[in-house]
C-alpha cells in the first residue's frame, strides 16, 4: 500500500514541476523552512493542494515554535509543507461594546478580544 500511495504522490509531484522537492521521513514527506521571506511559495503550495489541503497548527507559542502545516494525503503518505505561524497569521484585536441592561443596571463596558 505505501508503495502505491508513494507512487501516486510522486506522479502528482511530476505533474507539478514547479513544486519544491520534498524531504522524506517515515510516511510523511516534508517541505519545511518557510518563513516571512517566502510566504508566497507557501501560499503557492497550499493552492496547488487545492480541495485536498488540510491546514493544521503545531508547536508552542511560549517557545516561539508555532507552525502552520498544509497537508495533502496520498493514502497512507502525507505531503506536508510547514511555515512559521507568525509569518502567515496576523494577531488582530476586536473591540465590542456591551450594552447596558436596564433590568440589572449594568454599566456599559468595553470588551477587548485578541485572536489570530
């Protein structure tokens, strides 16, 4: 099974010659090292995966090792493209106003949410 799945992935790579050559480990083929300098290459990989693309997040924010992974499965074999999360995710701040509830006489306050 793994040979047939690998052949399917290799056929796909052959049909997409502009795609970077991967590094193979276990049942996962890795393309890594993307950062803010080559975000467009990462986006091109995601686009090439099309509807078969799965996005996952890994790492530790405290150690600044968070990654975004674009994964395309070829049966038991995965082709994974990895980039630093901070290179493709922007932190945003949203402000919402909570209206006063007359019944409870609550004051109006601002709630600030931070999300990625």
